[in-house]
C-alpha cells in the first residue's frame, strides 16, 4: 500500500452539518409538522447564509422531512398514515435483516456493550425518563445495525430512519405500549445473546410493526 497516494479524509460540509442539526429539530418536534421553515431565524441561530441553509433543506427534502415549494419556501412535511404504512414495512425488513446478520457476525464484546445499553435503558424506563429511554433505544438499534457488518444495509436503513424516529417522537406512548416495548427489548437481548438470527429477525420486525400501530392510532385520534 502506498500511503502517500491515499485520498484525504472527507469532512462534512457546512450544509451537511446544517442538515444534521435541522433533522434533529424536526425529529424532536421543535420544528413542527405543517409549519413553514423559518429560514431567516435559522440563519441567525446557526450564523450562516441562505445558500448552505437551502442546500441543507434540499437534503431534508430528499429524506421526506421537508417539502420544497417554488416561490413559497420550505415546509416541514406532515406525518400521514399513508406515509408510515409505506415506510415502516421497509424498515421492518431492514431491521429483520440486520438482526440476522448481526447474530452471524457480532462479537462477545459487542453483545456485552448492547446488554449494558439495555440495562441503562431499563433504568430510564423504570424512572419514566422518556427522552433518555428513546436515546438509548436508538443506540441499541444502531449497535445491532453496525454488528451486521453490511454497509449497503446501513446506508439504506439510515435513509429511512429519520422518518421512523420522527413518527415515534410525535406519538404519545401509553403506559401499556411502553411496557410492551420494554418486554420486546428484553426478547431482543435474549435472542442476540443466544445468536438466534431467525428469532431476532422476527422480534425486530414485530417490534417495528407495533410501533406503527402506536403511531397510526395517535394520528387517527389527533388528525
């Protein structure tokens, strides 16, 4: 290998960093569905010009989080049942595949790390700290995805993940559904530790299907 001829490391551009920040604001609901993107205010907050901001909005438009309207600006897309029923089955298939591949490739150390995340998440659940629970939940699913050792899967998953996370944040989870979700995560850990790929794929698919039901019910009640 000729180290002198290696390409330089790629760093995120300004508009990519902006897209990441705006994505978080949309997922958390700080930029609410159906509202116009406050471009002037965001430029002031992030100390940028309109050009990188609009490039960032194009990225979010491709993700389905923003709707770009000629001569009217950008709007935070609404969350609809139809959109979720399109996205969630695809995500369920990707989650299932990540579980199968993870069980084939994951190391003992990685399993221990996921177990530690799970135990911390249970503590957040018992303390009824929803934000902390969600953050650790996401870390667990990302850890399983990384353990699959498949970059194509990772890229496809992350293209859709923000839409699923956003839907999860807006829907108020009932105590019963939260208890069910926690039980499902106990089963996820059990299957991972047993390296039972088929069983893990099934529970991950069911886990996402149950999330869809929760969000669908919320939209129908509040739509």
